[in-house]
């Protein structure tokens, strides 16, 4: 388990320094308020892949939404392409 000292030096580690310690021993020192747990993940969380949502939404043609070309409502046409801004010619 990853731990860090709470307020004082713990052995050779200063507060804020992370180090690995066996779970059973770490729990004893955590209960005594000499250490605190840092970023511990269960096996299920370690094994699960990170699912990052795409930051840029694209239409069915693969084009990203552009404020200069497309309507501000970000609506799509029936074919899945972005709705064009009024007065703009189709590109």
C-alpha cells in the first residue's frame, strides 16, 4: 500500500514522500495517525481500462464542429452531418 507520513518524519521519509509498505503494517500506522494512505487502488480499478471520452465531437463525415461554419446549436442533419450556419455555402 502506498503511504506518506502525516506530520513528522517517519523513518527516512518526510511528510509528502510516498513509499510502499505492506498492507498489514501500513494499517497499524494509519490507525495510529502516523501515516496516511495515498492513491490506493483495488485490483479491480487497476485492471479496468481507462475510458476517456473523446474531447472533440465529429459528425458522420468525420468533420469537427466549427463555430464559423456550423450552427451554434450543434444540431445534426438527418444524415449525421453538422447543420450549416444560415448564409454559409456548403463546403
